C-alpha cells in the first residue's frame, strides 16, 4: 500500500474515531469527504463495551465502535473500526490475554478484548440491555 492511500484510510478512520462510544444513533446516510472522494455512511457498527473487567456495571453496555462507508463515485467500501477509547478501555488494554481465534482455526491467537468485541459486533443497536448476569453474543 502506498503512503497516500494509507493517509487516505487514516482520515476515514478519523471519522469513525469522532463518533462517541455512547452515541448509539445510526449515522447511515451522512456523508463526508476525504481528498476528492465523498463517502456515504452505510451504517454504524456497535459492539459490547470492553471495560467489563474494570467496571462490572458496564458488562452489558453497547458502544459505537466503527462505520461502514461507501465511496459515492467508485463504490469502494471501507470498514473503519476505532481504537481504544476512554480510561476503562485503556486499563483493559494493559490486562491482555491471548485466546484461540474463534473464527479461523489456523489463525493462531488473538487478544481476548479484541476477540470479545469482534464477536459482539453488530449493525443493530440494542435499546434494552439484557440481564447483567449474561453477556450478549451474536
């Protein structure tokens, strides 16, 4: 990948990073421009909150974690997932553990927090939280 393309995708990631985790409103239909390319947001991506080890009261909280965007001219699709957000996610990052990759047996091991978040990703926000004794899984 060339540097120009990497910067371009980094700017798209900035759009996903600008969405507050607590904002569960779907951004579908909104547009933004990077360079000369205009993107339309197809949908927001949601996932379980990572901060469960540090703050058990958030175990069933859902957060906005990314965007699926489509270039209006070329039709290219970009899936942008934000990075760590907030003190609880940063603290969780320091307590990483590796687990077997659950969706590709030969892929080795992945960070447990990333894996949990990845496995809970959805494009449909939950408005009602399930009981705190169970964890939401797709």
